[in-house]
C-alpha cells in the first residue's frame, strides 16, 4: 500500500475506448472507470439514489458527467457530486493512476 492508498489494476489503456465507461472491481469496491480522450475518472459504481450500476449509464464527455440509467441523475466524474434529482448524495471519487499502458484505481 502506498501513502495514497491501495492500487487496483483496472486494465490496460487499450481496454478503454475513449468516451466509454467500464465496471471494475477495486478490492471490495465496485467502481465505474470512464475514459474521456486521454483522461481517466473513477467514481463509485452504485447510484446514491437507488442500487443501480452507474457504469451502465450514459457518459457525457463534454460535461464530464455520468447519468444513471434508471432515473437520470447526473453525477460529476470530477467530484462525485449528484448534480440532478432524484439523487441527493454524492458518490465516492477515486484517483486513477496511468502507468505506461496500465490503468490503476487508488482506494484509501
């Protein structure tokens, strides 16, 4: 474990097409990892409104948001904040490290 937290392998950069989201296990957490151009973002994969996978939602690369597929709540990929109703609570945000062609989610 580093001073930043525990790192978990999310896959290779080539596993993530730009403009897509993948569901990744990071220890005991499930994380939605999004790629926008060459930037990677990771947030908790469970909508704070209802138990729905955010990685199944729609990514808006221009706004850097992820929309819950069930009720349409928008979440910021940068802060995890719930931006629209019905969600009221933020979801966790995780640091993403890119080392050569590997993508790592940092938890802790």
